[in-house]
């Protein structure tokens, strides 16, 4: 495997590692954006109002149980006649990744808001703050540690599962694994797995740094 990594031909060109990493990050970033767009508002609403707790718990469990590979094949069959370009493969891939990432973001956001100290909420209410002000000025900042935890979990799942995009002839680091399997090149498959793991750890480290800079030290018991 070291010989594979040391070969310059594997790092350059349209099928090189750098190009595949960029494609992988694009797929993952788009999926994470839409996952936050869906999961965060639902989690904030349920955590703030206490309504729909059973619904989102059931929904989260149902989404986690979906078979990613089977679902992407089904969606490609559905969207194939609709799009005449690579969008017939990109849209299903993004949908599968979003469905995978919404549950941890939604659940963590709900749990974070619901766990806010009621005394802080009562104090804000006593100061005359409106419900939305309480949500964004009190509950959301206090819930950030758990929200970032859910975000990190979702990001790791997206990056690791984005390899399935290669199964429907798209790019990303999954290309190394799928092509390596077709060519019986196990060194390439191992290299692809190592690169996916390394990319996930690097992105997780970045999110961790952002979390450390964003979350109040008092909420994480830092000095």
C-alpha cells in the first residue's frame, strides 16, 4: 500500500487523489448543508415546544434503518428518466446522504434544547423576552455543545457513506474502492479506505476547533 501512495500517478489528473478528495468534499458538504437545513429547525421546534417528541424519535429510528445502497439504486431508477445528465446520479446520492445525516442532527438539537436549565428559561421569560428571543438568546447557545456533537456524528457518517456515490458511477474517494474491487487491486481498495478515514478525521478536527471557538467555556467547563 505504501508503494501505491508513493506513485505520483495516483495523485494527479482527473482520477487522482486530490480530484477525488475535492469531489468527495463537495458531495459531503452539499449533503450536510441540506441535512442542517432540515434537522436543525425540526430539532429546535420540538425541543422548544415539547411537541412531536415521539414523532421525531420514530422518524430518526426509521431513517437510520434505511439500507443506503438499496435506496440509492431505487432512487437512480426513479430519477433516471427525469434527468438526462449526471444529476440522475447526483440527486439520489445526495438524498441518501441527507436521510442518513438528518437523524443525529435532529436528535442532538432536540436533546440540547430540551436539556437547558429551566431556571435560565424562566429568568429570560421574567425579563419579558418573547418565545423566539428565549429560543435564540438562551436555549440555542446553551444547546450548542450537543448540537455540535450531532453535527460531528452526521459529518462522519456522510463522509464515510459518500463512497456509495461511486457505486452509481460518480466520483469521490469511493471510486478507488469500487474500481479497485473491479480490478482486484486490493492495495487501491485499502488506500481508498485509509483516505476516507483520514478525511473524516481531518473534517472532525476542524469541526471540533470551530466548536471550541464557538461554545461558551462555561458550558464545557473549560477554564
